[in-house]
C-alpha cells in the first residue's frame, strides 16, 4: 500500500478523533503493531490486509 494511503488513514483518524488503540481493537491487533503498520515499518501481506481493512472502516477509496 502506498505511503499516501497511510497518510490518508492518519488524516481520517485525526478528522474523526479516533485513537490508534480503538482501531487496533477493531482489527484485533495491538496498538503498537498498528503504529508500525501506519509508519511503514511493517508492510508484509498481513499488514497490507490491515491497511485495506482500515480503508473499509474509515470509508477511504483506494486506487
């Protein structure tokens, strides 16, 4: 997933006043792991699936 998708997710989290912890709970992962995914430190297939799921949750269109 491109970095701009991560930026869109972070921006949408800010707009909606959503905490990383709350989204991590919805995904069933730790907040620390979600932070690594959003920073691009984790970008394997599982991380990509989490980003896709976040886009669905936050109603973000991806290319």
